[in-house]
C-alpha cells in the first residue's frame, strides 16, 4: 500500500476530528522509523516529503520539526535531517506535541476524510466509460462544503484521475486501450530517467528491504493477494523514484500514474487472470541490476517492464468489464 493511500485511508477511519496534515505525516514517518523502514542515518528532506505525500513544504517542515523534538531525527550537517541512531520508542508518534497548531489548511481534515472513498468510486467505474464529476453533487452527497469538494477534485486531478473537458467540466477518462497505452508511453519516458536521478540519493537499506519483500512475494506468487502486489508496485514506481530530487519530474510522473493508483482495485478483482503475477520477475531483474551497480541496465529494464505492462492492464480492464458491476452514485454520471 502506498504512503499516500495509507494516509488517506487512516484519515477516513477514526471518528471525531481527523488529524491535521502535518500530524498525519509526522505519525507515518515515525511509524516507518519504528518499523525499521527508515534506517538510522537515512536522509530526510522537506522537498522529498512534500513530493512523496503530494503536499506543500510547510506541513513537511513542521512534521520534521516535531520528529526532531521527539528525538526521532537530528539535523543533518548540510540540509535536511537524519534518522536518529537510537530513536526513542514512540507509538506512532501519538504523544508528540504539534510544533505549531496554526499550520493547517482549514478544509484539509474534511477532504482527507472522504477522499479515498471518492477515489475508489471513480476507479470502480472508469473501466466502463468516461464519467462526468459534479462538485456540487459531490458536496451534497457527503454533506461537505463546496471548498472541501473542490479540494477533493484538485487532489484527483493531481493524481491523474480527472481532467477538464473543452467546456471546463470535470470528467474521469475511461480506461480505453488508447488511454492506457498513452499513460504507459509517458511512464516509459519519464520513470527510467527518474530512476537514474534517484540512484545517488537512495537511503541505505532501501534496496535491501525492497529485495526482501519481492523475494517473499515470489516465493508465494500463487497465493499472495492484491494488497501485496499493490505495495510492490508502489515501492518501485513511487517510493524509489521519489528520491529523484526533482519535484517537477516527480509531479509529471504522478500525473501519469493514475493506473498505479487504480492497481489496488484492479488486483483485487482480477486475481485469476494470471497464475502468478508476471511483473514479479520483471521487478526482480530491475532490482538485481540496481544492486549490482548496473544503473543504465536497470533503467532499460524498467522501460521494458512498463512497455510490457500495458497489455496486461488492458486484459484486466476487459475482465472487469465482463464480471464487475457498479451501482449509481449521485456525483458521477456516465459521459455521453
């Protein structure tokens, strides 16, 4: 599961006021430190967190300040922070105090509370056609303000799930073979370049962790679920690439990864399409070349992997069209 998905889902679960944005980021990073996903000495930057979570630098800055106050990170000699060698035990950072109660977007808690559900409703339908999205109906359906609905739609646009038509109306484009092909063509151009830029910035232990997770999945290839496949995809195509150091490049990549966002739905509903997932050995080849220092070869393998994936996604969408049905929902209308 991606960090963005985790953050959105965690915001939708509890009752009462949702945590502020910088508090959620603080808690997620603290949990990653506690679980060993971020090893001691790992370099953390405002810009890196901003890109990873799809936020501005302000909440990233305050999250890092809170983590430093708790002793989980220390200031680096140059820019940024380092994960502490012996961080204190903090249970998901729940006892950390907020560095600045004023730092939040007024509507952030509300849009984060409903965002994941809206995203899922759209993903469940774009296999069947393009859908018009109404901000007014969205606000009415969830009992939120137009500002909150606008924030949700803005996030959907950033994730590449919705766009505006010539009349300025929002719509979610259908997963036609042509659209899928265009998305993968752009990813095959952007992601291999980002991989080469990310290599010098990768934290110690990241490739080892990814390799171990991949080996475990390959060993259980015939029984693993969609959540595992989704996590492996996000590790390679989002977490690793987020270290490329260029926000503009990373935003362009995210804009064309709407299918990566949709994978947690596609993998859930089409597990029987393949006896074992074909991308597993392709990921293995990419990681092997990275770990051997053959970075250009790894970049070429990533490009080939993306070019090969397009046909598999089209097959999954075809299967969903045959077997899955959705109910109507007020804020989405099938485009004529």
